[in-house]
C-alpha cells in the first residue's frame, strides 16, 4: 500500500525539487540565526556597541520576528504563499547586505530589524508551502521530521562553523554568507513552486491584525526589557484582540480554530519545548564558564556534538508519528527532554565528573527536544484545510519565537533567585523538571480521543486522532485522488 512506501517513493520529481528549495531555505535561516549569535561580540566591537547594548542586537531581531509572524502567516493565506516567501527571502538579502556593510550601530540594528521582518514573512509561508506540497499524512510527518532535523543541524552547524568563519575572515561574513544562498532560492522558487490558491472574497481583518501585532510586540518587548508596563499593555491588547475576533465577520484568527485541541495543545507543547531548551542551554553555559571556568570555544564543543547527533531524531520522529500518532510522540519527546536533565542536578565544581554527567545528558535531552519539536509541528498543523495552513504555521512559528525570546529571561531569573550560581542552576533545572511533568500530563489529557463519531465532514483533528494510519482510514467506494499539491509544478 502507499502508506507503507518510503517518502522518496511517494514523492514526484516536482515535489522533491520543491521540498529541496523549501528545506534549504529553512536550513539557511537556522544557520544564519546561530552564526550571528556566535559573531555577536566581534559585531559589537566593529560598530561601536558597548557590552551593555549588545542585547539590542538580539531584541531588534526578536521584536518583528515574533510580533509580525501571525499577521504575515495569514497574509500568505490570503495573498499568495509563494509571493510572501519570495518577499521574505528578498528582504533577507537586502538586510544581509546592509548588515555586512554596517559602519555604525544604527545600520547594524536596522539590518537586524529587517532580518526579523524577513523571518516573520518567509518562515510561515515556507512552512505552509512545505505542508501543502505533500498531501499524504505519513509522508508529511516524515518531511516535517526531516525539516526538524535540518533546523537542529542548522543551529549546530551555524554555531560550529560561525566561530571559524568569523575568526578566519570577519564578522561581516556572518551576514554576507546568506546572499548567494538567498539569490539561488529566489531563482529556483518560481521554477519549482506554484502559487497557492487564494480564497475569493476574503479580506484581511485589519482591527484584529493591529491589536494582535501591537499586543505581541508589547509582550515580547516587556519580556526582553523586563518592563512591567509593556507586559500590561500587551496583555490588554491581546484581550482586545480576542473581543475583536468574536465580532469580526472574517477574523484574522478563528476562535474555533484556536479551540481545536491539536492547535491549542500542540502549540503549548512547542512553547514548553523551546522555553526549556533555551533555558537549559543558558543555564549550562553559565555553569560551565562561571563555575567550571571553561573557555567559550570549549563550551561550544560540549553543545556541538550532541546537537549534531540530535539531527537523527528529526528523521526518526517523523516515522514514529506516522506509526504511533503525534500525541504519543509529543508526550514522550517532552518527557525525555525533561527527565534527561535529572543527572544535571548532580553536577558540582569538579570539571571531569561534571562533564561525564553533562555530555550524555545533552545527547538524550536534544534527542527528546527535536522529537518534541517535530511532533508539535505536526500536531499544530494537522486536520486543517490547505487554506488555513499559513495561519496554522504562523501560530506554530509564533510559539517558537515567543518561547525562544522568554526562555533565557525566565531561567536567568530562576538562577538569580539563588546567591550561588551552582545552586541557582540546580534550582532552575528542578523547576524545569516539574514544569515538563505537569505539561506532559496536560497535553496527554488535552489530546485524548474524545470518541466523537467520524462523520463525512469530521477531520482527524476534530476526532482528536493522531496522524491517520492505513487501518484507521475509512475506505471510499470509489477512490477520488486528490491533487498531490497545489504548490508543485
């Protein structure tokens, strides 16, 4: 049967080319993110930014990336995903050139703002194109697994290669390296990807777009800058957005969609996975450099090996979702990510025994994290019409952006709650373990099968089923093949 074939056997040549371009773009964006993090100290020196002002380089990117992701995901649904994807890649090219030629802080921060906008425009559109390129649920799970593997590999490769690139050449190459890849993507995309079908007569919900974007910007700024006023303003605007959507004829985000258990709990799982991963990485980095007195390069190597091996988890996760369903894989992935940090509670002030605990724990933790990331992406985008995939992937991307933004401040506050760094790191790990256990229980209950009868219009998400298997699908008297994709030639 088709369900038992490999992904490569199920995909046409046109689909493979489309996936190659889209997966390549995702890999480039993840590499770019980690390379720039590595180049940050040299970058600050090059344009005259003080150490205290360096966080603005990250914030200038995070604000538009998180604040506008949901809006551009919906715009992609309404006005064309390929068009938005190409716009985002073109903007990234301009931003990379501007950043590479920056001679002062204003030029550098402007480039980072443009990169944040490029990310918010390109990633939801790319993810929606990726998902709608493959119609078979099992093949789609494997493709998303490969995407998760490439994202994980991109972050790790960027961190490892970035240090060498910046040291051998110049920090400006952390920007310039994007340009040839982005140009190649812009040339290939029109050749292998068709424009998505746009719904007729549907207008953009402007009041909803304004309130949610302003609210998200205020919340992200409030967390990044630790501003309670901004957090309150953000909460008020998000509440206003909710009331606007209740009355809107064509809401930006259907509240019915948000109430779907797979959307709600899938994105919650993604937030937990990314908050905990970014927090643990921050805590361990602080511990290894401040307590164990390890050099930054050595610290990077400790993270690099497990990160590369975790790439395998993306491929395995896609196959496991097709076999066991996204509910099981998401729960197990999060549980593995949380429980494998338990040995870190035994670390001390001696380097060798502590590293003997840290390295194997990181291998297992990253494996669980990547598995959870793939599973949450599949969970949060399953059972939807193609016309809603831009919004769904926008929500999934938004969950990631917000989680990465708030993870370090949260863990930083937990570590600072103790006077000793080692005690603070242990306390943060204890909190993470408790949060993971509670979250897994909530997700397991939230995604349970409620036994809704499967009618002609019932989707897998509405029945709270995992990715449909061959045994679970109802055979039709006369099979009517659906177009494999609207996005491939």
